[in-house]
C-alpha cells in the first residue's frame, strides 16, 4: 500500500531535475512511495530526464497551470495517505529528508509539515540572508490560540518542501483564487479548522534563486496581489512588518561586515517593496500594466474573463 505520494511539478526544469529526482529515489524509507510528475508543456529536456525514473507522468498545457489548481489536481490523482510537494529545483540534502518530513504526522492533529530551505553556495548575499533568517534551526509547532487571531508568522508554510495529510486536503483543498501563496492560503484554512502545522528544520532542501531585478519585481508583485486576496479583511500591518524586517537586515549586515553590499541591498529592497505594494493594489491598475508587472499573464486573462484556472478545467494531454 502506498503511504506517501511525492508530487513533482515541472516547467523547463531540465537543468536541476535529474539531481532532485536522484535524491528523491535515493531516500531511505521502509514505506512504499510513488512519484507523480506533472509537466506543463516543457520545451527543454525535462520530460526526457523524468522518463529515466519510475514516475506516474501527466502532461498539461502551460496555459492551464496555476500553483493552486495544479497542486489540487496532483493531490486528486495521488494514492498516498500523505502528499509531499517538492519543487523541481529543491534538492533534498540527504537520504533521511522524506522520513523526517513525514515523522510529525504521527500526531493526528498535524495537518501539514514544511521543511528547511538552505541557500545554495552560489546564492547572493541578500537571498542567503533571507533564507537563513526565515528558515531557522528550531522546530516549530503552530496552532491558533483561543482568540483565533492570526499573524503573518502563523500563515507561513512553503510548498517548496512540504507534506500534507490527504484526508485534510480533501476537506481543505488549495484556494484556486490564488495564483501564488496557495501554501499560505492552505495554512490559514487548516489552522482556522483547528489543525496544527509543523516546521521541521531536519527535513532540508537546497533551494535559492538569484533573481534579476525585473524577476524580483514581478515575483513580489504577484506575491503582493495573492496576499491581498488571501488576507482581505485581516488586520495585518504590512508596512510595520516590512520596516521591522529591513531594520534587522541592515543591522545584521553591518554587524557581519557586509557594508560593501549595502548599496545592492538598498536597491534590492526598493525593487522588492515596490513590486509588493503595487501587487497589493493590482486591481486598481489598468490591465496592460498589471500584465507587464506579473509573471502570470494568463492568470490575469482568466481573471478578466471571470474564470480563474481550476483543477476541474485542467486538461490532461497525456497520462501513463
């Protein structure tokens, strides 16, 4: 009986996929697992690389992809008690990654677990700082208090490397109104339903990005918009949170002797902040502007047509 389904979503990930797949199939586990590979019409050698491994493979049109709907589709075709998501550029750091990610599920109140992201050796100094600060060495158990109030820290959950209990997903699928931050939307829903979440730093992957400033802007534009949808009606002061993070970042950089990086840091944070706050107000921008600002132009096409991508509309071109 399959206990764990590992989900791999790809789009032109040929450069990193072999390393990640080899690490997945090299896991030390006594349980039967399956790997479900869903590719969004890659044009590089992604499918060739994936064909070297015993996966259940599905092919969907790129226009049908969304972070929430495609993950819902993947969970729906999975056969395991637990559904594990891992990004195609996130390499497990050792053969115990999967068992450590699943272990907290022994507590039946735990709905999901997410692991640590360790910057790759070539990560730029700002990206490395963010990951080291965000993904610390201390294990965390998250539950809502009796007042049911929720902060940004409670919401944090990452599908870069995560495990969710399928029975909980069946009651709380990913919110398909979101084109990003589907993992944080899911965290909101399951915490409100009384479940717990765990951050397990022992389940680590190598994962980082050295974004261009254009890519950084667009990614934060999309993040800002998705969080605006997700947190509509919540009393969260993003300006205060961002200012506090920046103050700590500047202090830590100065103490670490990174003064020469401060000009780059300043530009990085200006670009990131501009993207985020424009994204939070994206619906007030003219359609051509928000399409330029976003990495997900098809999302805006669907939104303007009043039809966000959904799992029910995903067309499977090939399944074997």
